[in-house]
C-alpha cells in the first residue's frame, strides 16, 4: 500500500472557508461559520492547513502575541484521516512556531488530555473562563458547575 503524501500550507491566502466550515462540522467540532473561521484564522499568528490532493483534511491555529503567550486552538482532522498523526503533527508545527513564547496554552476538549500530555502539555491548576453561552459550556462539561451551599 502506497503511503499518502499530504500538502502542508501555513498561510490562509487560498483557503476555501466553506470547506473549512465543513471540516469543523464533520470532525466534529461544532458549527462554525465560514466567515467566523476566516476571521479567527486570519487574525492568528500561526496557522496550518493539511491537504490530501485538493481536499482539506486538517487544520489548526495559534493566536499568539510574539513574546508572552501562544494559544493553540481549533485543531480539526477529517474523520477519514484521523489516526494518521495529522493532528499530532499540526500541534507539533504550532508548538514549534510558538517556541519563543513564555507559555503555550492549549484548550482541550474533555477526554483528549492524554493526547496533549504526550505532546508535552501539562494540566493547569489556574485556568478560568468566561463563556458567552455558560449553560452550553456546562452541558458540554467544559466548566465546573458551582455548587450553592
């Protein structure tokens, strides 16, 4: 069996944002509009897109300030291409690009922490968040539900 060659792109000049929207939907990482994805990827210092031929099969980005903090997020891999180390390699590229920052932060979906620990990330004790839709964040087990005494 011939090993598949992937094409790695590090800018967003020729990205089909509707194709990226579909990737996030089937990955499944939720419904993100093409316009929103264009905004967040073009505003991110580092980005990575992976193609099999002309088909987008992986993506990720890092929002970074150049010195203090780089935040890696939105890692998505097409279901038919998962378990081929694409996601792991996207993270590696983004970490390598961010290596001069004092800290690199990654937001992980619950249950995915072991994957990121293998990539060198440690769990944080001090992370806090404000979500626009707090109820949905609680339902998705992203934040702790505060118990009233």
